[in-house]
C-alpha cells in the first residue's frame, strides 16, 4: 500500500482497530498506525495533512 491507497488503508485500519472511533484519532497517531500496517511500503515523508484527512474520512465511511 502507498499513501494514495486511502480506501485500502482505511479498511486495514478498521480491521486492526475495530473499537477505535476514527473521529477521535490524532493525525500523529494515524500516521504512525498507517506506517505500522502490514503491507504498507511508502516513504513516511510523503504523508501530509490532506492525505491523512482523506484516510480518516475513508476510515469513517468504513466504520459506518
């Protein structure tokens, strides 16, 4: 997975953290959790606020 794979990342986060409300996650934690996902292989410096917002939004959709 790369940073641009927002829906795949969101699904993986939902599977790994089923009891976490994505609305309560700080971007610093979100970034760290994405970097720790199995199958994630992108450069950490490529993440930014817009990418993290997109991942969070997709995670919210996945949780609903």
